[in-house]
């Protein structure tokens, strides 16, 4: 009986180890992670249901590049908003520097060109997403109402310059929570109204921020995957 129970437990353990290994070290170099909708919470009195967008991370381990694809799902005026800024983190501390490379915008160019602020580059400081803590990476799509308009989709391409991203899934790579507010791993700034005039400064925009709220099962998977990766990395360092 004890032998049979031991075999059964060993089989279950082996099965779990296989699943864990697959989640920590995916078979394919390219992986994606789609965040929950950005329509659950907003930083001010704006109805968060109006601030609707989808966001997908894509990570190419072989090329050491990653993409962010954002679809603005707000509707036509007066409820239309433009996505003007993106905020996110990278979990892996070995990645020291990231560079914005290019963007793909099917319907129209992004006005003024995006700029990336990296808190890890030259001792910079994390950037605040009003109401949702601070993030290490801030992609500003330009002054005024520049950015991804209602109904449009844009993909932004980045290169990992210093350090090397490990062969993990996109969720493990980009799943770091923001500093200062629990359970936030990305944010979007939205603009509307007077900012339709590109000459108007960004500070005069009618703006709001939104963030996705992970479901309990998503949060549990995120924490388990990240914990497993760091546990494996710690064991490898000790063995070395």
C-alpha cells in the first residue's frame, strides 16, 4: 500500500514538474501574453467602462526583442478617447537597458513619434501613472492628442540592448507589479477633448488613466510562474 501510494505521489509530482518546466522554459522562443481589459478602473471620475483597450505583450527570446500591441476599443465621439501614453515593467533584473525601435500603425502614423523613458537607463526615476503607482518604462506617444485613436490598433517594437532576457514566457517577463499600488502591471493614459489641437500642451488635456485588474486565477498563475522561475535561477546560481 505504501509503495503504491509512493508511486502515485511520484507520478503526480513528475506530472506537475513537467507542467512547471513547460511554463518556466517554453518550447518556443516567441510567446505572447494578453492582459485583462483596461476597463475596470480609472484614476478619476471617468467611467472606466469607457476606457476600453486590449494590450498584448509579445516576446522573442531568440532575437531579444519584444512588442506591445494595443487596440483602442473606445467608441465614436463623444465617448472616444485617444491612447497617449503606456506604462509597464520588466520582471527580470538582468535586463539593464531597453530601446524603442519602431512602430506599426495600420491606419495612420503616430504623430510626433513615440519616446521611451527607461528608469534603468542612466539612473533615471520611475514614472508615475496617476492613481496607479510608478512604472519603470513609460512610452509617450507625443504632445496634444497624439497616439492611438478610437478603433485603431498600434504595435510598438523594442530591442533589449544590455543584459539578456531569459527563455521564459511573456507573462513571466512582463509580470512585475507596479511600485506603490498592488496588482497593477500596466497602465494607459487616455486623452480627449481640447487635445484634438496638437498645439495644446498635454497638461491641458482632458485625461484619465486606466489599468487592468487581474482575475484571481490569472494573478495566482502569474505569482506561481514568477516564483518558479526565480527558484530555478537561485538553484542554478548555488550550483555554480
